[in-house]
């Protein structure tokens, strides 16, 4: 597949150490990682099309094409850890297909299976809904990502404010790309994939993930959170990530 030339990504690199690629989720941008500890690593933070500092794509793209665009930016001489939140995890999975130098993937509130027909329908419905009711969708969707939204009122208001800056077309394109993604269960190797999951995640069912873990043997770390573990369980997340990030010089 040729790379989609209409995709331009803002990718910012800071720090020194083992390189880690951070990929945000739907309705977010790379600032979602601001509370995550990046001590002793080289943090490579990506903004997806129309999110954060990345320009909008002028046509529909795929999750595979996003991964290919990030891959272009990275060196084949480095070994990378990838961490992706939600949609970012889907992109991370496709990155794993592109080179043996992607040595570890951390799926944060994400999964590796394809959408079922109901989920695909709902994502396509979102793509249509935001054309006329973007504000309504954002105000409804973001609080529902939290287990106890009343405890995170300030953070939710900030998330809503930032999400409102994303154009309706960029939201629609991201939603369609997720609906069309393929199943990547074959990529889940026990020694390469770590899943960090909220016990009360309404988007990624914990029982389905536990069943998959028993079958595939990957490491599963559970947090007392919903879909936004980087906010709801930040201290616990940072503790786990520090153990996973290995310090080395970033070229």
C-alpha cells in the first residue's frame, strides 16, 4: 500500500534515553501525555490528523496509513517502545507490522480485535452525527469515558474545550478509520504486548480482555478507572510505565 500523501503529522521529540512513541486517542492530542512521566526516555509524541498541531487530512485515511506515516519519521537503527491510548493503540498495532525494531507495545485502554458490526455501525453513525451535532456529541461522549465523571469535572471541561477545536471532518475521518481497521490479534505476542486496562472501561470490556489474556498470555495490568486511565489512575500508570521504560541514549 502506498502512503497517503494527504497525511501530515506533527511529531515532537523531547528528552534522552530509550525512544518511546506516544500516540493519543480519539478526540485527544499529544498533550494528553503531559502528566505521564518521561524521565530517562526519548519521548516521541504524535498528533494524528486534525488533532493538536497536525493539519487536517483532505481525504479519508486508514489506520494502516497513519502507521506508515509515523514509520517514515522513525529510524530503522533504533528499537522503539510504543504506547497508544485507545485509537492510538490501533495505530501502534499497525506499526508493529512494519519493523522488527518495534520491540514493545503498550495498549492503554485499547484492544487488538476488529469492531463487530454493531460497533462499526455506531462509529459510522458518529461520522454522520458530527456533521450537524458536533458540540452535542462531544459534550455527551467525553464524560462517558470516565468511571466517576463527577470526580474529574475540571479535566472533563478541558478535554471538551480541546475537542471542540477539532473539525467535524477530522472527527468523522478518525471514526471511519477506526471502523474500517482490521483484526490484529495475530500480532499479540506475550513478550511484546502489555495491556493496561480500566476495570470500569465502558469502551473496552474488561471481561473480554481477560478472556483474551487467558488465551494469548500477554501481561494485563488493571486500573481502578474507566477509559481514561492516564487521568483517573495517573499515579498507578506512571509507576507501571517507569518499570517498562528502559533508559538508553536517544539518537
